[in-house]
C-alpha cells in the first residue's frame, strides 16, 4: 500500500507485531490469510510470504477475537468469492465487520454491530449457509450470547443486511467457546453448542429465523470447557450425523456424535426410559428439536496432552470437493495445549480407535504453551499462537508419509514498543514492555525465483525480567553495541557475539566469506540466560565443547534450570524457538548511578558519549548522566529539570545536547571534549516551551535548529543563535491529538531542506516539509518555510500512541531521494515505511 503526493510517496515496507495473548484471537480464513489482534489493531498476515500485510484501525480496546466468514472450514464453498469478510470483537464488547476485496486487496470497515455486549467478547463463530448468507454467534463475559444472520451483497456498492436472530442470557458463568452447525437431515434446524466456566456443554436448538431453546446438557468433562467445534455433516449409510469435539482444562478431549433418530411420529413409543444400562449411558441424552428427535452419544475420549487443552478443530473438507458429489469431512482433529504441543488425532483404520498420529512442538517447562491451533484451508499446514505472543507453523512436506517441518512466520513484540534505534549497517533495534529487545533486518534473498529481500526479526539480544523503556545503539567504529534501560536503576551494555555478526553478514551481504579480522577480535560466540532472567552470561568461542558436555545435566531437569544456548550462524531467517534461546547477546557492563527506573537514553554521533535519564519528581533525581563509551565511567551529571527528562538528543555536530521534560521545559547543554577524555559541559539555555508535558524533540541534521512536540498538541521549531540563546522560529498548526514522537531528516544541505515526521497519541502520522532560511547580517533571525506534504492513511498508521520515530540516516548521500522511516507504538507494532521524494 502506498500514498501519493505530487512530491512524495510513502510505501509500507514492513510491520512487526506479536499476537494478543488471548484464546480465540486468531482465525485462518478461506482467503488463506490469517487474522489476529495486536493490542487494539486487527492484523492480517499472509502465511505464504510470512509477512504482515496490513492492520485495521477501528477498535478502542484490546482485540479479543477474530473470525473469518468464510473460515478455513468453508474454503470448499468459497472458490468463486470476490469478497471475504472478517469479524473482530474487543474488550469493550464492540464487534466490527470488515470486507476484503480480493480484486484489489482493499479493506473496508463495513459496520459496527448495533447491539454491543456490555463486557469483553470471548468468542465469535459462524458458518456459511450459502455463498452470500452466514449465521454467526458471539459470546461475552457479560453472560450473553447473540446469534446473528448476515446477508452479503452480490455486487459491489450494495450493503450487508444484518439481523439479530436471538439473544440468550446464559447466567453468571460466561461462555468462552461456541460452535454452530446445521443439524443433519435437511431439517433446516440449527444447533449452537456453548461451553464456559463450568464443566458442562450446553446445546441450544433453533430455526433459521431464531427461537433458540436449550435442548440438553452434555456432562463428562471435569473442568472448564475451553473449545468446541462441530464437524460438517457426515454421511454414513442411511444415518446422518454430525460430530462435536470438545476440550477442557481437565486435559482431555471428547468426541460426541449427534445422530438423527427420525421424526417424532415415526419413533413414538420405541424409546423406553426403563432400560438403563451401559449402552444407554454411552448413548447419552436424546433431545427434540422442532418435530425431529436426535440421539447424542460419546464417540471417543482422547487423552494425550499434559496440560489444559485450549483448542480443538476439525480438519477442513478438501478443496478438491466437486460440487455435484458434495464435500468429504476428514476424520481428523487438531488440538493445541498449554503443554506447548499440537497433536493431530485420527481413528485407526481397522479398530476405529482414535489415536494421536502427529505431535509437533516441544514438551517444555521453559515457556508456557499454545493458546490455539488452526488448520490451513488445504490442511497442509497448521498454525499455533503461544504465550509469548508468537506464532509457530508447521507444513507437511511429505509425499507418501507425513513430514511436518517448521515454517517462517511473522514475529514481533506482544506489549507496547517503547523505543527504536537504527544501527549503522541498516538494521533496526526495538525494545518493549514485553521485556525483550529485538533486531529486525532486511534479509538478502539469494534465490533468483523469490520476490526479493524481506524484513525479518533476526535476533533477540536481550530477554529480560523487567519491562524495557529505552535503548540506544552506539554509533561509530567497532563492534555492534547497544545500551538499554528497563524498570530498574541500572543501564545495561550489550555487545554483539560472533554468531550474530556471521548471521548479519550472511543476511545483508552478497559475499559468503566472513572477514577474518572481525573473527579474531570477537571472542564471544553467544550468551546464556541466567535463571532469574536479568543478566546474560557470555559463551566463549573456545568453550563450545563444554556446552555439549553440560547438556546432559546429569539426567536432572529441574524447573529452575534454563537450557544452554547453542549459538550458531543462521543461513535463513530464524523461527521463534531459535530467537528465544540462541540469539542472545552477552551483557558487558552495568551502569549504576540513577536513583529511579531508567526512562530515556541517547548516544552521540561519534560514539563517544551516552546520556541517560530516569523517572524523577525532584531536581536531584532528574539529573542527566553522561557516560564515556569504552571505559563506561560516569563523566558528567547535568542538572536542569525538576521532573522526568522524557527525551534527549545530541546535535549532529555533537556540540549541543537537547533535553525535554515533563516540567514543560527544554534545556540545551554545550558539550566540550577536552583532552585526556575529560568532558566540559554547561547549561546554555532553558525555557518553558509548551503548556503541557513535552514528549519529543529532534534536531535538524544540517544545523542548530530543533523541534519540540507536546501534549498540548503543538510542534514548535526553535533556533540556537551564535550567542547560544534559543529563539522560537515557528509553531506548526495545532494537531488533533497529543504529539508524542518527532524525527527530522535532512534532504538538501545547501538549501537546508528537510522532512519532519510527527507521531501522535491517536497513532496517526504526518510528514512535514521544512525549509530553514539561514540568518545573515540583514536577517537577524532565521525563518522557516513549511508545508504539510503527507497525512498517512489510518490503515498505514498505528492505532494507539506512537512512542518513537526514527529516520534511517541516508548513507553518504545527503540528497538521497529514498528514505526509510521507522516507528513504534503502544499497539505492539514496529513499522517501517519507504518515503520517496520526487
């Protein structure tokens, strides 16, 4: 997707985001696209390319559920469809219907359901009655279940017709899973199964027009019901039946069979209630729906998982089903559990006993497991989403026998992303409240048949025990290093290990040979996680043989032990299990000094100094500390502000340090580097600049002008004069929302032109063109000419506050026309745009 302007074009290059850690959050549609929630955004990704395609803005609360119409189950009915639909429900009870036009891949917000739940939506399920008619049900923590009918338009330009068929009040124990089916026998009756925070499954029956009544209860599980899924009707001989699979926190899976016994007139008197034996117990209840009678029996009990089973799903019917023959419902179930495994269950051919035929994942104590498992429409792939906001996909690449292999999937943070920084070789570092630091890079694709380079997460250098607030990459020569600050008083310095340098070289370079001088300098291969998850210890190059010996751990596997990392140079983008354990960087130094949790960090352009600030409510705590890179000594404590310093930045000649604060003031400090590594610093200007908190600041790369952005919805441009005093140059027109992020990039040094990216609390982004006129003797103060050149489409922007913006430095070319802009936000997303200036 791109936006055009007479002078500028903005394209979406990459989105990184993790999945909300909520059951029922993910849905795989007949369109072969996967939907999930990332904070308040609905995110769409393509499993084939392993890239996120877009995010859909509209929800004001966390997205709990998504569900495609048609879903993977009805892919055989969706071959000719031009438009697919998606339902999404959030924690406020709001449900939105979206439309995807396959012809141009455009998304449209169709409508918000008129009847909202009072509390968070817990489940959405639906089935296609025909290609243009669907029935769906929604459940909520408020104890209600709504059943809806929606008729889709047959031609573009027409609207969807929506009607609420039924409102069911299910009581104080909310339902968390639903499944709908048309009852067998061409009766026109619909069954709705629901389960929740007790151990019974409730079955309701109704007609196409509504009138749902409770038919019966199914007892057998001994803990809360977590997932239900009806099969499509199964035709065996003369008896029509459907199967219902259920899973529970009791670690068990049950398969129930609903069989049509006939119309009430035919079977009157044949059923004697007096005969209660084993057979009638297994057969279970009989219920009446309309003028028909149905028998429910327990078909099978599947035991194999070692923890709660969060989801079960029938394999979708084959896409190759012919219209005249009908479809074939495969006897195959996918289950996903908190034991971090997914299993495929099928009945044995001879005995009919259901067996576990495939297990993927790992029985692991190191991380909590899977919240849900999904089939692809062609049943060749399976997808799980897990506790770490991560996706895990396996594809069956076997020909004569099953061979399930892990596949690349999108990845990203699963909490607010608080800071981003560009490294000098073009990779992007991000930190988050999910307690991780991640590195994204463009992976050079060596396959000539491929679509070209793609952005991927290539390393997770820090996995911490505290939320991470800020980070800065050390510029200049030498090995890759960064400093991060978390919800603790100490900043931590990390240095790239050899395994990462080799991976990065392979990912970004045409040459395959690795420079030997780097190999000689870097003696650390990787890092190991400590048991508490706070410090990361180095693994040295010459100590790799010791690791292999320790892997045995004397046969003891305690919950406190953390598996040893096996760092290796990667030759393809890593999957989640590699990222989580084997791409850590060793921590080289800790920087002690601040009295409170770290809040912001920045590095100068030479790579000699790092400035840090912490949360503060007094002038002494609000000091900015300066650290010398290399020796990591504290070489300065800069006093100016009385509250938290929210952002700092060195001017591009490194002579001035700008700081902005919650106290609504900005400060500029003059930094003099004397000999003997001593630093002289002096406060040269301080001014109250805005009426509210100042969140962001950014220097003009070509001069001593800077911008400040505030909660008062304004952006101001300031100029530093030769006397070091600061004069206001311009205030941009007021924005619609608090300004939370700014970044200024230079376009033309001679003319002093640049672009200013502005990020807001609403998640929206704007890019402004700035031209600063140089002052001379005749013009005592410089002036600024400005024009807003682009307001990004909301579908390209964040859906919550933008936390940081960063332009990639144009490499050695100050007149570069193709620029890259990175942004991160509270919606868990890291976004990358290409800005083409014509």
